[in-house]
C-alpha cells in the first residue's frame, strides 16, 4: 500500500500543479513558497486522504478540493503574517520564557479593541501567549461559552467585528503577545449555515452531520458511548423535529449539548469544508490554534467513538494543510481522556502542544491527600513527549476538573481508583468533613458514579471558606496552598498557563445562576468577570490577592530566567516524606532542584544541596543536611554546571 502511494502521490501532484498554481494569479513568489511546502507535505496529505476516503469514487476530487482550500488561504495570507511565518519555525518552544494565559474577551476587556490596554498587566506576569476563548458568532441563548460556533467568519457582535479581532491580534502580536484561537473541530452550532441548510432538507448538508431516521440506527452506537454531559438528560442523540425526515424529524448526534451538532468526517465534504474554516482562522493571525475535543471527531459503530485512529488522521490532515499556509502556527490538542490517549495527539505531525490534564488533576489530588506520590509518579513516568512537542501545564481551565489518572497507575501505588475518585469529588465539592475546598460537582452521574469538579483556583484551594469564616490562619494557609500549586505548575513540566483572575485569588462567582443561558452549567462559577478593582487593590498590597500576585510573579520571574526548564524532563526523586515533591531540571549549563511540601504540616526533606547552590525563593543560602519546610513551603535551588568539555 505504502509503495503504491509513493508512486501515485508524485503523479497526482504533477496533475494538480497547474490548477493550484492558477489560484495564485501570477503572484509568483507566493506560489514558489507554496510549491516548496507542497513538496514536503503533499505525500502526507495524499496518504491521509487516501486512508480515509481512498475507497470513494470522488477521492481525487476531494483531494484536489482540500489542496485548493490551502492554495486559496496561502494566496490570501496577509503580508505581516507571511513575514512572521518566515522567522517563526517553532523554535520558541525551546524558550523558557514562554508563559500562557487564558481569558474571555467579554469578561476581560469587554471588546477586542480594548485588549491592548491589558498588555502591561500581562507583561507584568511574563505572559506572552493569550488564549482568547472562542470569540466567534454563536446562537442566541446557551452557547457553551462560545463552543457552539455559528460561523468562524463572524464574531459575537458585542465583542466587535472580525476586522477588529484581526487588528487586536496584530497589535497584541506586535507587543510580544501571540494569540491562541480555538477551532472546534467536532461540531457546529445548530444554527450554523450548514445546519440550517440541513434543516431545510438540503441533502448535501444533511450529510455533514450524523443523522438517523429512527432510534434503531442509534442503538448500533449507544451501548459503547460514554456520557459526556449526563446532566442534560437523555444521551448523545437529540430528536429534532425541525429537520425533515420520514418520521417527522431526525435523531442528530450531539456529543455535548443538544445545540452542538457533531460533524461527520466520514464524509470528505466535511473535512474539506472544515479545512477551509480552519485555514480562515489560521489567517486571522493566531500563533497557536487550539483544537477542541480532538478525541471525538471520528465515529464507527461498535466502538467508543473516542480516540479512533481515524481521528488522528483527521488531525494530521489539518496539520498538513496548515503547514502549506502557515507552518509556524502551532496546534494545541485538547484531549481530556486516559493519559495513554492524551499523549497520542501530541506529536509534530498532529499537535505540537497538548494540555496536561494529568498533572493538573494530580496537583489537586496531592493537596487533598497530603501525599505527592501519585503526582510524582505521573511526572516521572508520563512527562515524555516527542521531540519538538510541549505540554501546557495548568491548575484549572474554563472547564471542570476530572480525575483522569490511569486506574493502573493508581493500583500500582496501592490506590483504589474508584474509591479515590469518589473521595476527591466529595472533597472538592466541600462535602468531605474538614475539606478546605468550596467547589461543586459538575455532571454528577449517579449511574456510573462519575463526577467532575467546578471552582476557581482560589476557591478550590480554600481561600473562599477561609475568608467567609474570617479565619486569618486559614487565609494564610490557603494563600500558601495556592502558591505551592503555582510552584509546581511553573516549574515541573511544560509551559505554564494561567487563568486570568487566579493571579489575584478570584473566588467563585454565583451570578451565573441568574442567567438562564448559563444557570444549568456550573462551570460558569469559575469563569467570573475580571476583577480590575481587585487587581488594583492587589497591586497596592491589599489583601490575600497581593500575596498571591507577588508570589506568582516571583515564580514566573524564576521560571522565565531558567534555561533548564525549557527542554528538560523533570527528574523526580525521593525526599523522605510522602508530602514532599522533589525534582530536578537540568539543561543549558544549569541545574535546578525544586522541593515542594504539599501538606498543611511541616515537613523535612532530604535534599543534596551545599553552598554551591543558591536558593531562589527565599534568597537564603543553601545549607547541607535536612531541609525544614513550613506547611506548603517550597524552595527552588539552582547551581551552575559546567558543560562537559
Ligand atoms: C471542550 O471540553 C471545551 O473545552 C468545553 O468548554 C466544551 O464544552 C466542550 O469541549 C464542547 O465543545 O468534555 O468538560 O476529551 O473532555 O473536549 C469538557 C475532551 C469537555 C473533552 C472536552 C470537553
């Protein structure tokens, strides 16, 4: 098969060359650039298309359509972006100074044109990549925080126009802040023009979605599927009487909410149409595109319809086509699944970047159990990625926290996975006696016993309860808890990502309950409007926000000046106390030793340091012998190592 492709692909390229060239309308330099990239990427694209659609009578036409989409996007790409493509080869991944943040435009500066006003604050946090939550047009009413996209070519009117978004991206980029934009590959909103056409009975667009005339057809899939959002009631299929069908409607596949219609990538028309939208987004100017819900894009009856091999081929095709247009633009994979499956999306020909939900959830696991073993084990055994790829490490996002550790890892450490998850849910929902957390259960599923957790960093870490109880000791402890978690996030592995607001200890927001479009999705409790007054107070040294902001800035200053964190893996070591996480990072003429006490009691750590090391957090000289750590105390030791001659 492979041999056949390596013979056929060059012939196909030969045949397509004049058609593609014509799209550049005489812009010879652009065509030459495109042609050179084509030489590199074509065989991969051919292979992917053939793997998915090679059996079809229209395979050659669909291949052509996909390449035409890339040629058109390349011909249209703006000059400043082409200049950036010329220098941006992804080498920035090797840079320790990369720091990410995420926010909703509506809840941060309100509009695109005011984003540049936030640059000084972002810079004070060393932030140089900003994920703007989906700013695209959405249906009226609930829209899953923008993840129900009605069109990629229009923005939400309250934020500004698509041109204003373009301008803001360009201006932020000039200020050294690359933008991260979403591409929601798995579904569209139920009022996307394709969905509207499908409702109106258009055959071509009906085939864009997974639609079934009767319940019997659904049964081929149903028993194997996981319920992603059980709270909504029902299952992954929604009966729509506004879609014409022989039984007065159709069942539509809706993995997430009923207003998010899953696309059917088994239809090559969908791949090509979505590639056009993706390349449109790429041409808006982001440095990174976040691919939402990557595991779900391919479905076969009788399978879980998650993480299928074909889903990877779809991502690879997107990557290959984007390589023709903007090779410097990186992809970020959002796969919140078993750790073995998470890592498979992170590879140079799929997504160079991947969220690390394992480290995220195990940070929380460690402070709940006062035991760093599972976190240490994950860092030691599950940090490695292919060359040129990086984790995005975070403590929480706009989504819930799921306990995604592997059952087999837990069992190896003598932990019962189901019981442990039940404990963690009770703990972070604040139900467990003595818990410091003020979170809430998200998508509690009594049938399976599964649940996830909502809450801001500060509320989950105990600040909300401590302030409510006006208990200064508990407030101090909560601040330390937040900072030790920040220390792990900034130093352990990958690129740190902050949810804006957490840097000043923003607590849960319950106003979402008054908004009918949000009230039944408690993830809104941890997506509060940005508290600019709170920031001012924190800057003036007032309240726990000031301590959090100061501590985090110190950590980020250390992190961004430490070449050892850029390319190295954490080397985890025993420190003689289960509450203590200790790891080294080595590289580029320096060695770091990070020691963090994840318990609310004093700990003693065995660390091999001597006066040749400096300690960067306290500034105190390093002393040999056991290290006494206060509750949630952390130290970052550094020494210069001479490179081998
Ligand atoms: C993503 O999350 C987004 O981050 C969510 O905000 C969206 O609601 C959702 O997609 C639909 O667009 O289940 O609880 O394995 O777990 O894609 C969050 C990936 C989610 C899924 C993930 C999804």
